[in-house]
């Protein structure tokens, strides 16, 4: 008999998820934990990430550790990787989730704002991948999952820093997917559509976003938080073993139009 649903089992797998104290990071941490994985969650804020980690560990009976780490700081990223190795002895899965979005017309944005978005959304995931890859190569196994965005595939006004960064994430996923598959490591991306996380909450009631949800998203609604979990578990598990350099859209039909 072929393995079927067992392909999605993450028992005893060790994962790092960046930017995980709230939003999609914590939803994916719950998803992986529910499939049996141990998780090291990072955030820039120690108390917040510890509280999220403790709750998930209690709910799912796996090891979940909260660690303060800014993904743009190479030393903090190295410490994050060292901690995962000392806690779990290996790193099977990296989810590059931490990200920011600074919106506005190009003539009102500053160079510093543009660079900040590239630094968190592109340099951060590159640094995290660079840091875990030697361990994955040694183990001849790894799953790297990048949170790109629908806005890495299609455009949207007043979002030049974010769309540029997510387009870069799409291309970095393809390049890393090609580079690493000979070592048993895959790299794929999730391209989410609109989820009502802290990133989007302040804009949810604007006319622009209300029109966009009805006009661009075929399902005419925001995604529910749990709707990110299927893609995350799939790409983290052996169920996706023949996929690398792929973009998985979870966007309510936005890009199908
Ligand atoms: N929410 C959406 O609709 C949506 C859509 C497409 C893609 N995404 C992407 O999914 C990811 C998660 O988004 P979200 O909506 O949960 O956002 P969010 O703002 O709710 O959460 C992002 C997390 O990243 C953390 N973070 C920010 N800068 C960091 C840094 N330098 N180092 C470490 N952590 C840092 C934040 O503290 C926060 O916990 C992002 O990469 C985002 O671009 C989100
Ligand atoms: O950036 C925004 O304000 C959006 O509403 C875009 C989407 O919600 C989401 O981020 C798509 O990737």
C-alpha cells in the first residue's frame, strides 16, 4: 500500500518559523505542531514569542520554543540556528515568514522605507536560509518554505516596496530550489492572498481594500487564519517531495483571474 495520508506526518521533525508570535507565523506553527513537529518560533519581542510558544506547546503536546531574533541581524540569526540545533539536534524545516509592508504612493515614500522592506523581506530570508543550509546539507534533508505573496506575482498600486520584495522572494525560491535539490533539500513558496492579520487589520475598512476584496478576489472574502495551514503542512512534509522552486497560491482565486 502507498503511504497516503502518512506523507503529511511531521512527528519528530524540527522546524524554525520566523516572525511567529502572531499572524500567519503562529497559525503555521499551530499547523506544524498539530502534525507532530517541534517548533522554534522567532520574533523581535521575547515576551510575546515566549507566550505564543508556550500556548502552542500546551495545546499540541510538542516542544515549542520562543526565541528573540531579528531576521535582518546575521548574529541573531546565527544564534537562532545554534539554539535550534542545541534543542532539536537538527533543522528539518525553515519557514521564512517574518515580513513587513509599508504602503504609499512612490512620491511619498522614503528611500529608508523602501530599503527597510527589502531588508526584512528579502535579506532576512536569505540570511536565515544561508544559516540553516549547512545543517540541512549535512543531514541530506530539508524543507525551506518562503512566505512570498500574491503581490510577488501580480501588481498593486501604492505597494512598490512590498511588490518588489515579494517578486524577489519568488525568484529566490526558484534559484534556491534548483541549487539545493541535489542535497535532498527543497525550497518552495506560499503566495497568500488577503489574510486579516496585524499586517492588514489597520487597512481592512478602507474603501480601497473593501473594493479589492470584492473586485479582485474570486471568493469575495478574506481568508481565515487556518486556511494557511494546509499549504504549510504540505510543503513541510514528504507529501511535497517532488516539488522544488514552486509557488503555491492560497489566494481565493485572485491570480486565477
Ligand atoms: N496577511 C496577508 O494577507 C499576507 C498576504 C501575503 C503574504 N503575506 C506574508 O506572510 C508573512 C506573514 O505576514 P502576516 O500577515 O502574518 O504579518 P504580521 O505583521 O501579522 O506578522 C509578521 C511577523 O513578522 C515579525 N517581524 C517583522 N519584522 C521582523 C524582523 N526584522 N525580524 C523578525 N521578525 C519580524 C512581526 O513582528 C510579526 O510577528 C509575511 O511575509 C507577509 O508578507 C501576508
Ligand atoms: O497590501 C495590502 O494592503 C493588501 O491587502 C494585499 C493583500 O492583502 C496581501 O498582502 C496580498 O499579498
